[in-house]
C-alpha cells in the first residue's frame, strides 16, 4: 500500500465533510478502514451517529428527488404516447408501423388506424409506464401505511391489556 500523503489527508477531510461514513471513505479511497480510522483520529475527524444520521437523511432526500424526477419523465412519455394514439384515433395523424413486403422485407408505413397488434403492444407499454409512475411516486406510502396500521394495532392491544388488568382488579381475580 502506498504511503499516506497530504493529498490523502485533504481527500479524507473532503469526503468527511460530505458526510460519508468511515466505511464509505475507505471504499472511495481504496484504503483499509483501519488506516482511514487512524488518520481520521490524527486529523481530529469524528464519525458520530448524528453525522451518519444527517448524511442518511440527505441521501434519502436525494433519492426521493430522483424518484420524483424519474416519475415526471415517465409521465411525460406516457402522455406523449397517449397523445400519439389519440391523434390517430381522431384522424389528426398517422400511425407509423412496420409492414412486410415482398420477400419478407419490412418497411415503415403510415396508417390512418392503429393495427390490433400495435394497439395491444401500445396499451401494454402504457400500462407498464403507469405502474412505473405508481412505484416511483408511492414508494413511502406503503411503508407509512404499514407503520400506521402497526401503531393502531399496538394501541388496541395496550388498551385491551389495560382493560383486562382493570377487570381483574375489580373482580379480585389475580390471574
């Protein structure tokens, strides 16, 4: 392994300021964690849970932003494809498709209708786009719903146990 340099110290400080964990810095610098830990200590850099939590929160926010942007792009494609199909349906455009000619050669041609095969494939593609948009935009909803349901279940169980304790106390039953 190459000797530690001033450039390594500068890079360690830079990556630490970005909120990366000790492990992530070691991977990025292609150095053992022990070496990074030793030099971080010499440079008085710490890796507390608060810093890790802050960096994780930033990563989650960035991931949510990227998912939202991806959902927006997917929605644009979906709207474009819907408009293209509707334009043909309302006789405002042609449907471009492949046709087979003599000898099996294929060529592009415009039609004033959407062939059944193309319509089916187009509908499947749009449905797939809609599913992708749902997955990208509803990522946390399922988890939040599950947490909410578990919280409600917990509250009901606690209330039931407290009711049972109260009933046992009133009846003198010491189960």
